[in-house]
C-alpha cells in the first residue's frame, strides 16, 4: 500500500494478504514504531523464558487474547521464527500507509484490489478492511477465508492461486 501510494503508475492489480497498516493498536505502535519498542522486542526475543513469563502475565490479566498468546508463544519458542519476526518488524517499522491517500489513488487509477483475511486472524482482523471500505470503492474486493493470520501456508496456496487466476486470468499466446 505504501508503494502504491508512492507510485501507482506501474501497478495494474493487487492482492493484499492480511494487510498490515489498516489499523494500529497501542501494542503495535509501542513495539513497531518506537525505538524503545524495538529494544524491548529484541530483548524479549533474546530472553525466551522472561518473554514467556511476560506473555503469561499479559494473558492472565486479559491484556491479550488466546490467539495472540498462542501466536506470541510460537515466536518465543522458535529462534528462527523470532529472528524472522524481528527482521520483519525492523524492516517494516517506517511503512505507514495513508489510508485516505490509498483510497484516493485507487479511485483515480481504477486498480482492482483483492484483500484476503483469515476468519480467525486476530493480528490483522477483517474488520480492519472497514477503514478502507468505508469509501465504497468499487475496485476493492474483500475475501474472508477459514484461516488464521498466516495465509501463505501450503494448505492455502492452491486457494490463493485459484483466487488470482479467477480474478486475473492469464492470456497465454498461442503459437
């Protein structure tokens, strides 16, 4: 969305999977957009026992729900996953798309956009699309799959391929 806002000309169509940036919770803002949050995140990912204790405390005190707790736990218990998560957060921390600009550019360029959300996704829930849909853009189509946040898992790739081909057919030239 940020790239499209910056330069929509080369874009002819988009599929956004559980798109981030539609809504920012206080936790997201703290961990992703501040230097303190980056330092805290790095420390938490390097200290899994303390991270798990903190996750447990947040869950017991109902500051996070079970889905977020489970999702967070998966990163605490996997060095690879925690390293990848931190790299994504650092790389993406400065990307904050202007939703009004995104909608204006969609209307102007008439680029079709498919947004796909998982029903059980509590990281980027489907209601986040309402912030964009409220402008009644005819080029925006929202899909809800029986899935969680991770839509690029092998079990969803066939569905994604079908969605892409059905909405954006490939014209193969005959020889």
